[in-house]
C-alpha cells in the first residue's frame, strides 16, 4: 500500500472553522496508521487527539482539509510561535 496522508483541522472553544486551533495529519501505510499534530515546538509530534475524537471525545471537532490548507495553518502556527 502506498503511503496515504490525510489532514484534519480542529476547532475547540478557543477557535473557529475560519481560524482552526491546529492541524493533525494521519499517515497510513503497510505498517499501520498514526496521527501527528503540528505543535508550538514547530515539529510534527504524535498525538491521540484524532483517535479520541473518533471515540466520542467532544473537546474538539475535526474536519478533513487539503494539504494546502494544512500548510496555511502550519505557517500561522510558525508565525505565532515566532512572535511569542
């Protein structure tokens, strides 16, 4: 199976669909699947957030986005982190 990457934005009480709280990517390949969030450390790190949402946790809502949309969120996080 070729590697498949799907991107998701998430919204919680501190964000909106127009300005998501962050981005998660799910990577699927022959070895299985895993999720990573782009963090304020400016790297992709493993996260249980999407699995938690799929199992009923309502703290955040996730919706699928394009890679370009994910890159825009990553860039916004980079800019915010640089300004801190």
